[in-house]
C-alpha cells in the first residue's frame, strides 16, 4: 500500500545545503519534509557529524535543527514524478507518495571516475568513497594508500585517512603546477580557507604532493598491488594497498532532468532566488555548480527563505552568495581536467563496469544514445552515473534523457507506482 505525505516544502537531499534550506523553511512555520538516501543527515561533507560533530559549522547547524519541527525520511530514494507537485519515493519496504507546494533539490554531486587499465580492481576506490567507508567503520590502519585525481578534496581525504592510521606516501594532482600555485596564492583573500589549507599542509607533512601527475594503470593480485603514475614524461610504479581516486565531482542532475529543469553546462540553471526553470522548484548546492560547503549553505538559506515567502530576508544573502560562487569559479578553473586524460584508456579498458563495455566498443559510436542502444553502455544498475561522466570527458557525449524509476525498485513497488500514476492522471 502506498503511503501518502503532504508538505509545504519538500527537500531532496540532507547535505549542508538541504539542511540549511530545511531550517529556514521550518523556522518560518512551514511543514517541511527532508528525503535522503543515507541513514543519517549530513551528506558526504557532514557524514557522521550529527552525533559527534568535529566541524564547527556542522555543530552549529545540527544544533539549530534540533530546535525546529521537520520530518526526516532517511534511507529513502526518489524514484519517480507521476504528476505536478508529487514525487514517488522508495525506502525498500514501501512506496511513498510525497505531495508538496514547493520543492528544493539539494541532490549534491558524485565523484567523477575516469577509466584506465585496472581501475575496476578491488583496491581502486573513489577518494570520497574510501573516506566514507572508513567513516562507516572500515579499518585503514597501516594500509598504504595513494590518493590521486584532482582538486582540494584529495588533500582533505588524505588528511582524514592519515588520521585514521593509513600510510599516505603521495598525492597525485593532475593539474599543472602553475595553476595550482596561482590558486594557492589567491587564498590570501580568503583567510578562513587559508587557515584550513595551512592546517591540511601541517597534517600532511612528509606526504609528497605531485602536480602534473596522474595514474595510467593499476596492477594487483592477492599478494601485492601498485599504481603506475605518469609525471612530466616519466612513469613509475608506486606500491599501495588502495588507490583512492577522484577527478572532481559531477552534479546529480537526474531528478532535475526528470522534473523538466533546464540543464546548463552540466548543472541546473537557477535564478537569483535559486528557482529553476520549473516554477516552485528550487535547486541548491553542488547540483547548481560545484562549489563546496559555503555556496551550499548560503544557497540553501536563500531557497528555504524564498520557498517560505520571506523574500526580503533571502535577498540579504545575495551578496555572500556572489562571494562564495566567485571562489568556486576560481576553484573550477584551477583544477580543470587536462586533455591528456582522454588518452589513458586502452582498447580493452572497461568504461561501463555495470555492462562490461570496453573502450574499443564505444569508439565506433558518435553519441550517447547510439552507444547505449548498441552496447548497453549506461543501462546497468547505476544507470550511467559512472560511465556517463566518463564518456562525457572521453567523447564529449551527454545524456539526453532520464526515465523513471531513477533507481532500482521492487517489482511490486513498480506496480504501485503504475497505479499511482494512473490515479494522478485521472485526477488531472
């Protein structure tokens, strides 16, 4: 049986942006619901911070949230959009019909994986993915971890893993040394970020930080493993137990696309109030452009206030948002992925790991649709969330459509969703 819930403001995503939006809307007296597929609020940035916060901002916002009334639906995924003002959600046990007046999308982002020979080996993980595993209780003490990819996230992950007892011999950053140095110098205009960078540098003392460096293959068996790194014309093998690899982040735009929101350069286009091209639907945080914690928090507040009808309070936050987004643009430029990364896969490199589609099978095609129809690339359980971003960089393709269900669901829930959709259509 489908359960039905009604909200004035429904928020999808319980990371910092979604939580800030929830607080502002609930504090204004609105009925607020927050949906997240994780078992606890916080997202990747504030994972595990709710009960024992280590970050001041997380402690402050979770304390605020304890003082307001909202409904949190953990372990729940949005799977469909049967009618205007209605989303279908699945929590593995039942189907939920969520009705709303205003909708705020804080769906965040996921790590970008770039295929290279050996990237599907068990010891190769996402940088943030390995961090999440350790936060969930996996022991990393005494294990040798090479961190590779691009962006400041690599430093944060390496520092966290080191605190957890891992041996981190080096960080391989693909961005050129000049761009990284210019970005670092620009931190002088952002004292808080400069302090954070200095703290990370101190924590990572003794760890090599190599710019112009990236993995070209991974090798391993039960006895030993290693990663082959390339830097300025030289390659070498670096022994490791884990390769934590992340080439930036990719906005999760599948739900916005299903709702009909306009997508611009890979992220959701919003106006000054964070409203998308669909009336009454707002978007905040990484889904509007990769920017990190500060833009997510201020955008969440703007969307929450606007959805609650407090437009004047929202407008007062426009200036802080401009400042936060300006920094995000500098970050994006500094760590832009280089063209050489497109040359890493060989003919046998798996690109779509769900359907075992190789690189040479994809070179015969000229579009995502063609590759999908002929090779099943993107048709596995992840529905192109991994290989889609990879083929975008390798071939310049983009996903042109999204269909429900957005995530795998039980057959009986699909049947319930069909009935719900038919009922909604009759009402309309």
